C-alpha cells in the first residue's frame, strides 16, 4: 500500500480486544525478562557509574536548587547528556533508595515498554497479527537489546522513545494529529541522547513518509504538530543555553556532532564495526536477516518494507560512517531488523507443511539452516562441557547453555521435517535461555575484566575521611568505584 487516506479509517481487523490481550501478554513477558535479577550485580563502568552518580546528586539536592534542570557531577556542571533519564533514576531513588535495582529500573521498564510499541507499529504496517507478533518477539529476544536495556544507561529509554516517534509517524498517515506525538517522541530522544540522535531518527521517519505518503508532508498542520510536540525539548535547550552560554555549545558540539568525524575518547573502529557486532550478537536471528531484506526489497511498494528499508539503510550507514564507534550505538537499528525478520518468519510459517491443510509446490526449508542450528547446538554442548571443569565450574552458565543447546537441536529437527513449529520452539527456547542468563550473575560480563569495586569502595569509606582526595594507581578512571565510594577516585595518571 502506498498512499493511505488521511482521514480516520478502521483497521483491517476490528477485533481490538485481541490486540489488547496480545499487548498485555507482550508487556508481561517483557517486564519479567527485563527486571529479573536486575540488582543482582554491581554497576559497571562507564555509563552506569556516571548515570547513577548524577541521579544521586539530583536526588540529594535541596528543594528549589534546580539541580534536576542543571545537573552536576561531583559538584561540577554535568554537560555530557541531557538529564531526562537521570531524573527518572533520581525519582526511583526517592522511592526505593540508592542501589543497583533502582538505578537500572527506569531504563529497564522503558525498554520493556518498547516491545508492545513495536507490535503496535507492526499492526499499523502489516495489517496482520502474525508478522507483528513475530517481530516483537524477535526484538524482545535480541541479546543486545535485552542486556543494554537492563543497564543504567540512556539507550533503553532511547529505544522506547524511538518507538513512540515511529508509531506516531505511521499513524499520522491516517490522522495527522499524531504528528504531535511524533514531535514529542523526537523531543524525548533529544532530551535523552542529544540532538544528533533526534535528527537521525527524524530524518528516517520523514524519508519513510516522503516515500509512502508524500502528500502528508504538504499539510501545514502536520508540521505544526511536530513543532508543538517538540516544544518541551526546545524550551529545555533554551534554558541550558541561557544558563551555561558557550558551555552548552561546547557540549553539543563535542558530545554529539564531533563524533561524526572524530573518535571521541579513542573509541574508533572500522566501517564494518557494526556489521561484526550484528554477526557476534545476532544469534539466532541473524540467519533470517538476508532473506528478510530480500523479501522487503521484493515488496518495496508496501509500507512495512518502505519503513524497514529506510530505517535500516539510513541508520546503518550513518553509524558506520561515524568515526566514534561504541557497541550500543547500534541499538536503534534492532527494531528495523526485527521487522525484516518478523516478516520473513511469517513467510516461513506459511511455507511450512501445515497439518490438515493441502499445500502444493511448497519450497522446502534449506538444509543449510538445519546445519546452522545443529552447529549452534554443538557449540552450546561444548560450552556445557567446558564450564563443567573444576577450573571453570559455572553451574548457572551450564544451565543456560544446556537450555540453548536443547532449543537449537529441536529447532534443527523440526526444520528437517519442514515443520513451521520450529518458529515457536525457537522463540520460546531463546526466551527461556535468556531468562536463565539474566537470572545468573554473568549477564554483565564486563565486571570480570577488572578488580571488583565494592570491596575497595567499602575500604575507602571506612578509612578515608570525608573531603579527602583519593588517588589510585589503576591507570583508568572507574566511575563505578567513585559512585560506591561516594567521592571521586582519581587515577594518578590523571593527576594534575
């Protein structure tokens, strides 16, 4: 479908109650996965320690200090990112105290909310439930989305606000009043991650509308709605400019647009950096991505394909050309990838041998896929054996890998029999494996790379008087150590 009528129209399926039940179910399983064992491990460096400390200073600030509007880090102005998420964490502190669980809870809940929002986007685009449900479940069981969404970082919140913006963009095709929500979503993105992210996502939405419903962009009310929705973000940036002056300009330039051509803080990488990230952490869904891309291109006259192509192409090229490379920059790409994979899985379901339904000239599933999932099962079994040794005894990891191996084996067997039930087994088994992994203490694996900070922080708090400077021979700054010590811990390599 290319041009949609701008007036209100009834959806293809009038059964709204079924959609509400699906949304409730998706919300429940997402919250369970995103909140289990949320506070079971310490905060990691870098972003978690910074976000937790800025939020604590907002929470500790006296009433009327406007620290929520002009945040600080160890008493100095904090100009790295806008403080929307930090303020939400401060509210969580006021309700549940300062701890890992409250620091991570706002981002985890917002990321969980992005799952039913993606389903709603799929329902607007596909006009069918199956690909919309599959896309939402693929997105939910993507390890990078799950793990980064659970951390006390900004990226989970950005995913939620991107979904809000995109949902309002696709709905504005039949009711331009949703342009207000599109502007609000863009404003929330700007108040979380900065202007550059908002500009990229806004460009993707406008490119999709230009391709799909070009006459919508000629309506003045559409643009007025976007401006009205983004007004709170504009007021915040105006307040920062009035309060800080040139400091805000330096912040916007150094922390946003300079990352395009300069590797900020030596976070550089090759142009294919994010392609490797997708290959490393896209298991098991990465197998279906090439076919999903081909399906979208073959159906590029349909709305879902237009959005998926525009979103994937523009965002992937944008982050690949940036000089600064960080693993979590790729997260806003995963909803688009989930749409592609969800559409392909729905097509595979229809291709499979359905019991009791006559089918003719059905193309069989590729034997390469059977080998792929059998190979994943074998790798997981090797992992079980590896972690069963005395030197690396990890029962929780053994359990996770055993569940994953069983899932891959059953998936391979069902694929060999041309049974589309492999999709249900793959989704459920992957969800269960991830649930077990998040319930373990290994889901923040970066904590094993350096010494644990909590014992050191306890020693500092016990023996070092308040107000005394603390230095460490460790060469790198560790914001998590400073947070737990409740004072800045300065590496001697950075001593002025």
